């Protein structure tokens, strides 16, 4: 970005007004030299002003008018539309072709066999109020990577099918082996319900949305209200491998076409399907009306109180002698082509330093919520930056706007892209911002790697909340918080996983929520539902896009990238104290307490380095090579957590700071390697080795802090460019 106050700043003085800038107190944008602050305020105000709710609605029409499951014709058409839209904006567009081992729906049947034959519906009802609900390309409910097969058996209700639920059933003496089990959604990633059911010897699994969690107990049902009616089905994938991405290519890009007869390619590092543990029992999602046909006929002992759902009868643990159910699922797994689509706006000064903003493009049906409530934000943010670039204002660092393939099938496209570009990302990536379902309501929330939390809060202060009279997004967010609003820790479940867990790129996922209802992964996830439940005014999408362009422009323009690695040491210290308390007295405790002390030292080092660098920047004493080196150190702080051996039992996950937890798949684990050891994995030698890994990671993090504020040294003499 050039160093002049662009002309549009003169045209939009009103937009500058809400910022706390006066003649005496400069507005204090973190990481900007004093003389560049005004230009940045003008630039980001112009970007925010470009964001247009009508364009957001139009993007939504473009992306959500046809079902687009990964690998389907609808998805290929959407890929073309996304590439065309970004090309028209003036971005350089790259389509990365992928060959992923994806499952395809073939058939599914569920029926009650005895005491009477009842065939169950496996697809959502169509309503005249929802013109999308009768689309001919919509599929019945299915869980991707279910086993193919058929089972006829008695029934066991397993509550949510968590590890604890199956343990409870064993305690209660309920035999799960040989049975078809019924689980309600919620509590863990659905893949673990299937994994635990199969491990317990079940011959099939049915999953449904209980009305207590998702239906009439919560509120009016679709199409009258937003909640799950009796036919709403949550689709979703079941993989629980120790790595995300294409199941046959952990660690390498899945870009090799299949053999002539359609079998998977065997490139370097590729596995055969026989080597990969995928579900083998049939698994089928159903609506609560269908579930009720089974649950209401159960005659066994009554469930523990907290297992009772919202259907109007007592839930039972077992079906009893008289109840049998038949389940048949057929899916075909084969190499399938899809694409990542990435639009690039090259940075003017530091083209090798990249900020990636992304969301997946595949969906279970129309995807109006998941993912397109985020896709429209990516597109509109790209349009705002591209328009500014055409008007002469290019970013200093490179911005990438990404649409990932096959996220729903196991976070595949983004992971393959990260695997293909891992060296480049570890060197130059500043941050990844994930926007899956980012505009589902007006109330801002999110999760982030600690170094990004401060910048996200600051960006939220520059954007007006769509909630009447609430002030800025930050004010509204703070009003719902206890003190300073917090960003959660990043778990699994979306496209940040490759960036954060494998490449060590600080990542965040945020957006607006707070609407009343759910259509997640159902055939009702369409524009009719979104516009009735979230709104047709697109004010929440506008809000999120404004936060994104503010944050991304600051990351792209700041002299000193506004990452805050002290947050890592603080977060690590807190988590280490919890772990120390959890291991009791003894050598293990002493070892962890040493890490607590080390983390405190590293935090001080980063706080000092940050203050020193900020002071030098303010005084005009940080520039040229010294500035470039300081920015490299800020980026390298994240890479300090990378360990080439990876986590215990999960070598693909290289980031020792955070990972999805190993038993539920969604929840974040901080310091996952040490957490696994504290939870009892491995012997004393393994424990000591993991403690040593963390000691070294903290040492690396501390070392990177040295020199961030230095004017000269091995990197050469500083000076204003
Ligand atoms: Zn999604």
C-alpha cells in the first residue's frame, strides 16, 4: 500500500468519526508507525464502506440455489461460478484439482420389522412455504463413510453415544453387541458415535435430532419457525482418523488422478483403502418422527433421567424381545474430483507474506447456512479489497481468498492445499481466518489462536453492531461477557485445522450467531430458511464482512504485524497449572511446575519485546531490514510449537499448543501432547519425553522473542525504506 492518504479519505470523513482519534491522541493502531495511521484508517473505512448487504444477498443467490455436495455436478458448477466471480474482480485465480477418496450415496432403507412392519421416511418433507425443499437433486439423509451393508436386529438406546454413555451401558449390564443402536445427536462428533458403537459390537447405528435439543421443545418448527420438524435430518461424515483430509493421503497432497479403471492412484505416501480404518457398520441419520416409530415401541428398562429426550413417552434402554428393526445402507467410495479455488491479491511490498481468508464451498444440500453464510463473506471481502486495488490501493502483504472443497467429508480440500504448500506457509503465512457459517446472526463470537485475539477485539471496535443501540460489535460482545470478551480455543471441525494443526499458522474462526433455530446439514439449509430465520437484510453478514476487512487490512498493512505471541505463553501457563494440579504430587508434578515457571518467563520476554518494538516503531526507529526480521520473528513464534514427531498417536498434528480432542473431535485440547500423557497415555519415559518436547517448544518461543525490538544486528542495519 502506498504511503499517501488516498483521495477517498477526503470523501468519507464521517466514517472516520467513530474512532477515538483526536489531534492530541493518535488513534493507536497496533503495529502501525505514527505517520501511517491516518492512511490506514482511511483505507479500512473505505473497505468497510464498500461492503453492501445487497451484494451479500446476491452472492447468497449465486451460491445457494442448487444442491452442491462435494463431487456432484452442482458443486462443479459452483466452483466455476466462484472462479468466474473472483476473476471478474481482478484477482489471480488458481484452481487446485484434487482427487479425493469420497463416498457417494446409493441407497438407504430403515424399517420396523416386528411387532409390525413400518417403513420409515429418510428424507425431509417438502413444503410450499419452502420452494427449495422439493428440489430434484436433494438426497435422502446419509452419513458419509458409513459402511455398506444390512442388519436386522433388536434395539438399544445409547443416549448421545459418547465414550461415557457406552461405559454407562456396560455398567448397567446392557448388551450392545449384535444390536442396532439409536443415538441422539449432540455431545460429540457423530463419527465417534459410530466408532464407539462399532467397537461395542453394534451391527448398525441410527442417529436423530431429538426435539428436546433441536425441535419443538426449543421453539416453533420449520416452516412455521426455525427448529427441527419431525423429518429434519442432520447429514454428516463419520471419519475419525488420526488425521484430517483425504483418507488415503495423510501428509501429502491428493492431486494424482486415479488409474484408468477408476482405482485410487498409488503415488508417494498414498495408502490403499484396505490400510485405512473407516466405519464398517451401516450408519443412518433419521428425523425424530422416524426415531419415534422405534423409540415408542421399546419395552425394556427406563433410561437414567438425564437420558430422557423430548418425545412424549418414557425412553427405554432396550427394545425388548418383540422389537426388531432392519437397516440397509449402500454407499460407493471412489476417487472423486473436486477443486480448491483461491483468488490472490498480490502484496505490493511483501508479496511472500500471506493472509489467507477462507471457507469451504461444498454443502450437504443448498448450504445457505453451512458454509455459504461464510462464503458470501469471503466473496464480499474479496470484492472490497479488489475494488480498492483497482482504485490504486493494493495491500502491502498478499491476501488469498479461498473456497475449499470437500470440507464436509472430513476437512479434505483445505488440508490437501496446506499439505501441498506447507513449506511456503510455514515461512510466510501471517494468519488464516476461517469463515465457515460466519453470518448466522448478529451476535459476534469466535475462537482464535492466542496471538490473534487482540487484533480481533480491536477490529470489533471499528465496526457498528447491527443490534439496535448496542454501539460497536465489541461493545455488544462485551455486554454479553464477563469482563474483556474472550475468544475460545480452536478445536476441530473446520478448515483451520490444516493451517493451525499442521502448518503452525495462527488461525481464527469467527462470525455472528444468535438466531433462533437450526437447519444444519439438512435439506432445509436453504435461502427460504436463512431469510426467514436469520434475516433477509444481511446485516449480520455485513457486520462480519466489516470485521474481516478491518482485521485483514491491518494484518496486511501493519509495519509490525499485530500478532501477540505473549498470549501463547500466558495460555500455556494457565493450562500447565491445570495439568500440574491434575497429576497429583510427585515427579510428574515437579516436571510440569518447571514448565509453568518457564512459561511465565517466556511471557515476560514477549511482553518486553512487544513494548520495546512498539516504542521503537512509535519513535521512528524500526524500519528496513530490522522491521522485516522482526516480522519474521513474530511469524516464527507460532512455528515454535511445531514438533516434527507430532502428537502421541497422531503424528499428522504437529502443533503442540492445540488440537481437537482425541475422543470427541470438536472440543479443543490445549497442550494436547501433555494432556494425552496426563490422561494416562504412555509410561514414565513417554511422559518425560513429552515434557522435554514442551520444554523445547517454550525455549524456542522464548528465543524468538529476543531481538523483535532490535534496531540492528545479524539482520543488518535498520532504516526507513
Ligand atoms: Zn461447514
